[in-house]
C-alpha cells in the first residue's frame, strides 16, 4: 500500500486520502516534555471545582426548568420546544460526563468514575461501552484499525470501507457528505441502541446490572410522564425532537475534531506529541465556542492533556500553538463553518469509492502497488 501524506486539512481541494507513515511526521525532540513542563509550571493541570460546581448547578436548574415547562404547557405543540431544550441540556450533561471520565472534575479517580457513570446514564448511554471506545480513540486518533471513531458504520471514513459498501449503505455512502448532518438526527438512537446491545451481550460486562438499572430508571423517568401526560402522537413527536436535537448537537460537536485530518497507517510509529497534534483540529471562537462545545473546540490541547479542566484549555492553546509555530509543527485551527465544510468535502471524497470503486484514484493507486 502506498504511504504518502494527505494534503493540508486547512484547505478544500482535490485531495487523495492515503495513509501517513512515521517518516511523514518527523518528531520534534522532547516536544511533549517541553510543553508539559510549561503547562505544569503555570498550574494548568489543577482542578477547578468552582467552575464545575457552577456548571452542575446551571444544568440542574436547566433540567428543572424543562420539567416545569413540560408540566405547565400541557397538551400543546409548544412542547416540542421543551423537547429541543432537553436535547441541548442532555448534550451539555454529556460534555461534563466526558470531562469526569477524563478526571477533570473531582479530586480522585474513583469519584470521577462514579460521577461519569451516573451522568452518562442520565444521557441514556452505557458508561462501560463509551469509556472503552473513547479510550481507544485517545490512544490512537485517526489510526487505521485502532481508532473506533473511523471504523465503518453508516458513514465510511476510509476509501476501502466505502468501496465495500453495498445496497442502501452504498447509496448513502456515495452522498454521505451531504447526508452527514441529516443522518446525525438518528445518532441519539444509535448511541442508545449500542449501549443496550453492549449491556445485554454475552460474556462478562463490568457493571452490567448497575448500568442496566440506571438506564431503566432513566428511560422510565422520561417515557412515563411523556406518554402519561401527552396525547400519543404528540408524545412520539416530543421524543423524536429530543433525540434528534441530542444526536445532531452531539455529532456536530465531535465531527470537526478529527474528520479530514491525516489518517495514520496501522503500523506507523509516532511520538505522542506528533500523533495528537497532527490529527486534531481546533475551532476558533473564544469563550462562546468553549461553552457551546464543552471545551471540545480545544481538541489539540485536550488530546495532549486529557485531564486538563475546561477553563485552562484556552491558556494551554497559546502555549502549544506558540511551540508549534517555533518548531515548524502544523497546528490546525479553523472557524466552525469552515470545519464543517472540510468534513463534508472529505466525506464526499471518500464516498467516491462507493460511486465507482474501479475509477477511484486512490483505489487505482492501491492496485498498482
């Protein structure tokens, strides 16, 4: 297989996706040691209990407001606004769960794990399933065969996966860039289904009954009032809007992070700093972007320092960006709309392999090797 670098992810153009080898990413000497020393000296790895206390209180009030609005509105189609608001609040809770899983919120690891398990259940997912998947992603972002986030699902992120698509999936894959955001409306359902499948699967599952119990309580607290207090059609519409908003918000928050960035060959050997910085993309926007995406807009810094609390990511960004500029390391940061354009274009290019596998230039190159 050819091993060449993909083109710059910062611009749109006719780009061929192939795999990057280790020599394509020369490692800066002791890069991570230098940057982490500065970060530690400035105290950017310390906990911020005041921040997460305020965020937690705000989210609790938001949930209470959704519940109060639901009861007061009664049989009204304005309930769909409550459903949309609930989808947004649950996504924000998922951001805090993600931070707790990375040991950002509380002082001890076990306490963070317990908090993350509860919050993930509130969102309607299995913590064990999500944590295993996310840990693999952090260890090998955009690495073929090791990052589950680029494994084929409804969407294909690699040309060879796209070329193997058949039936309805092939039709979707050929248009997957344009269909990406509409498909995210079903991502919430997918997350729920994958979590339940994990928990009821054969074999040992850590915390199976605890998580199943929490999910039963969670869905009961949502479904019973909705179907008890609303007409059946309105109740179904309420749940549809809530799940769709949750899926779109979640997917739109995670999509800009790595999609369209270099894809790393399975056998490449890269230093930690290179593989994390060169496969991640930041989103410009300041405080509003940090609030909107729960800190995921600072994806480069989050991958370098997963346990760093959200309020410190902006300061760490300045340090990492300056270091990269001084040492000739590509540091990718773009606007929100530009990132979505890059993702859509990237998925459409990958989808060409499903449109005509034999005519795909990447597939043709593979056949010559």
